[in-house]
């Protein structure tokens, strides 16, 4: 959906597990899939007493996601986000409800975490991350300092009238929150129909609700970060309940330039690619948009800061760090109940 994103958040594959060999004969789900935001979506709904016609349902889902894309894609010249990015300073632009929801949460998360910044696209460009997502140059410290002075959510003003920026060249990218918002919008569409047992997946991120027809809960797998190259293996199975689940990390994307290893993640606080041992962050939250943004922000923080933030804000968070002794995991207090499942 977006051009080169400000954090290149990698969403690991979240495996939808069947009922582990149990037969599901009570009810046939309605399943639809398609393309959106530069990726794919898959939706499974158990309609129960409420009927759901697949073709009409897919049309409604596609219309909802097209509206999100038209608002927030930097690939669409006349999108709402591109119109804002071309706007001069101190001019208030009226914005849609979709855009308002995403920018408001992006600003909130940016102010809270200090590691999620929807304005830092130019900083990514400064490091020379090209279309193949590889760094091509190392900027000078003076260039980094100058760029940091010209980005930041504190340079945005959101009011009832709309959104404004204090600098003319400030640009937005919603790569860490828009996809999650799309999931939330589809979930609301489903719930307005009186349906409560569903799974919505876009680009590997999920929001699930209710149970399967046999009463068993949805079960989701976190990918093993040290699996052999080209293979995907299950690290841990969780039962997220009525939540979204988002996973972010950098264990598969890193590059070497001038004899130094760089990840694809840049910390807006330092203006440099992060250098730490945190390789996977999984977040549960009722909102897929919030889970999406938090997973990205916590990954940039590193293990110790992410642990402290999760506990301080009572967030269900699961961390995997790579140490000399092997993988080390951490479950926040709020996450532990979701791990009480059979592997």
C-alpha cells in the first residue's frame, strides 16, 4: 500500500490453525479472499443463524478496503495522504473519518512510545533505503541532526476542522497503522451484521473473534525466528481470544555496508538503524491498528525498553531476543493468560 515505509515493519506469517484434527461439521464457514494495500486478505466467518452471501459480502469488503486505500496509499497520486503531503505549512486540510482515526492513533502512539513516527519517511530516504530496501549510503551526523529537526508528530496539529503541519515538507506514511485499520474496518462491517465468530487477516496480521462452531477457540502460531532459511516453523501457539494479533521484527532483513551490519529498522530518536538483540515482538490488542503500531514501536525499542513499556502500560506482549546462549523469550504479565494452551 505504501511506498518505502518509515520503519519497514516485517509482519511474520501468523498461521491459522485448524481445530487440531477435530471435525467441524456443525457449520460451514463463509470464506473470501482478495488483494488490498499491496498484499492479500483472507476472511473466514461462521454465520450461525445470520445468513451471509459470499459474493455480496466480498463486494462490501472490497468497497471498504478500497476506501481505506484511497485515503492512505502513497501510491495513489490523488489519495488523501498525498494531498496532505503536498500541502503547504499551517493550512488546515479537512480529513475523512478513516484518516482521522488513523492519524489520531498514530500521533498518540508516537507521543507515548517515542519510537513510532509517521513523519520519518525522509529519514529513511536519507539512509538510502532504495526500492529493494537495501541501504545505499551512510549519512553524516550533521545530515541526521538536520533531518531529525524537520520530522516529528509534534509538528502536526489535529483539530475538529482537520489536520495541519508546521513545516511545508513534512510527509506522512501510515505503513505501520493503515493495514491494521483496514482489518478493524472489516471487523466492524462483520459485527454490524450481527456476526461474532470470524477471522480477518491482511498481510499476515489478524483480528479474531468468538469461537469455532465446535466451541473451540481460535489458535494462532508465532513463527520461530531461528528456523532455517526458507522454512517457516512454529515457535509458540497462543489463544488470543477476541483480539487482534500483530508480530513485527527484523530477524530476516539485515544488510552489510562498509563492513557494518544494518537492520531495516530506524530509531527516530537516534536517527540511525537499531542495533539490538530483539528479533520478534507479538502484541495482542482489541484494535488491529493499535496492535500493528505497537509491534513496530516495541521492535525499535529493543528488549529492555520494550519489556518496561509493556509492563508499564499493561500490554499483552511476547518478545523473542537472540542471545549468545540462544533464543530468550519474555511474556508480559498481561500476555501470560494467552499462553496457557497446549503446544
